[in-house]
C-alpha cells in the first residue's frame, strides 16, 4: 500500500529528475500556480517512484481513492517540465 508521509520534502522538478532518473514518479503538488488554464507545479513531494506506468497509475488510483482532495500526478522524469493543462468537467460521473 502506498501512503503519503507527513514528513515530505518539497522539491523542484529539476531535483526530482536528478534523484529519480528514468523513473515514473507519483508526486503531490505542494505549491502551484495557474495562468491561462495551465497549472504550473512549483514545489512537489515525491510519494513513490516506479519502474513502469501501470504500477505508477495503480499507486495513483489507490491514493486518490483515500485522499481525493490532494493534488496528485504521475510523471516520467524524462520530461523537461511539469505543466498541466486544466480541464473542467461538468455533468455526472458514474462511480464504479
């Protein structure tokens, strides 16, 4: 089971890519800003790193179910930046 530690060290994306090269990382956004529907993640905490995307998304789903209000993301550390386009959903979502 993946857990969110209460003792996380906020890091910049460059630090994360150095510490976890060529890995999938599950991160929690700590400090963010938005401009023109683009979310810039300034500080993040690494929750877990993974070998493959299936494991990473499994960890994401598990934590999101337990902590739906936390801003969690999965990225590969080969990315040069971690900007996220904001999408707004309307309507009803079906629970499975």
